[in-house]
């Protein structure tokens, strides 16, 4: 899907009011009846329906009449609400090309008023399967009813909060700038995903950096849970940056040790098979695999407690 922000120019104040009304209605309705949209927007003389036609034409809402007649936000509609909010706060002045696509997110280049290029991550939880998200993430707690809007908003908030805490504690992450709805705005790192790197000049150094980062995270009470070549960026100077944080859990999680060791094996496997560097065959390495017990024993300033990471214990 192309994110055509030129559409923003053609939306009036009432159009935004109705689009926000659809969003509010989706808190309790999968499909929002026009009567409820009309009531929430407070527009008179059929104004809501006129705006709905504009929003339909711009593909910001979708009409559905399978169970009953109503409307719901499209991905683009939710994107535009977040972008408008970030623009109003003075953080975004323009939206550029898409630079990344994942199972659960899209990433775009954006610029601010100073011309600085930033990264805007739009979470898309539910893109693959609601059931898969429910089974692997604990965003919902005991809540049984949920929508992709709710899931994506919680994921973005969690990612922004974790990224801010890690950045403040000296971890190599993008600098978080702002969060609204399902969107996370951050600095754009001049680096490539590790999976795209064909050759490393110093694979031993990069490998050891990855392992040290896993240990440092554990020493702060956290396990990444998705620490692999897709979520690590490497610059031309072979500096490593960590990305993607919504799935992080506490080292006290019932599966904390297993998840930590899975992250370790992901890196060992990638370097052995894709880079051609086999850590076990390098006698110069101080260690091949970091110790979970040693990292946890060295915990100081437990971020898992401060962030209420899944499985944390006070």
C-alpha cells in the first residue's frame, strides 16, 4: 500500500472529526454504525454521512454490511490519524519512501522542519494472524475482546517505552522521539540489517558485540526474545544497533532462560551458516556463549521491574 499523504490536503476539519469518530466507535464495535458515528461527531444535517463519502473515496474507511451496515478504519485511515497528530506536534513535516516491511510493521522515511530524515514505524499487529499475536504476546492481559487497532497501539507504546529506557541506559538503539497510536517516530540509523550484510571485515568483533549486548540486556533484567539478523543493524564501521522491542520479557519470566538461549543460538547459527565464521573454532574468543546465570547475577537497575516487562518480579 502506498502512503499517499497528499490526501491530507483534501480533508477538512469535519472529515477529521468523522474519521476520529470512527476510531472512537471501534473501541467497542468491530463495525461502527453510521448512527453512532453521527452521534460521536456531533455534526448536524447529515454532515457525518457527507464526510464518510469523502473518507470512502480516499480509502480511509471501509464500508461493511455483512452483519450490519457500518464502517471501520483502514490501515491508511489509522496511519493518517497518527501522522496528523505527529505533524501537529511539530515532529513530522513530510513523508517519504517505505524503507522496511515486516510481518508486523511498515517503516517509512520522514522529515522534520529542519530537514532531518527520521524513521516512522507503523505497527500492523494482526496482519498475519490475531491468534498468533494473542499466543505470543501478553499485551491483552485478561482481555478477550480486541482489535488490530488496540493491539497495534499497545505494541507501539511498549516499543517506545522500552526503546526510551534502553537508550537512556546507553544501549545502541535508535533515539526515540515520539509515539502516537500505532506509530513510533525515531532517529534513522545509517546502517543495514545484518541479514543484508554479505561480508564482515571483523566477524569476531561483531559476534562478540552481539553476545555482550545479550548479556547487558540480561544484566538489566531483560531478554530481547527476537535477537536475530533481522533486528540487528550494522553500520559501515561495523557498529551494531538493536531494534524491535515489543516482545521483550523479564529474565524472571517462566521461559526467560529458554528465550535467552534461543537468542544466543540465533546469532551462533547466523554467523556459522551465513557469515562463514564459526565461533567454536576461534580460540581467541573469550567465550562462545554468554552465561544466563552470570548475567542475571550481575543485575543492577532492573529495568524489567521499572518497565513491568512480562514475567517481572518485584
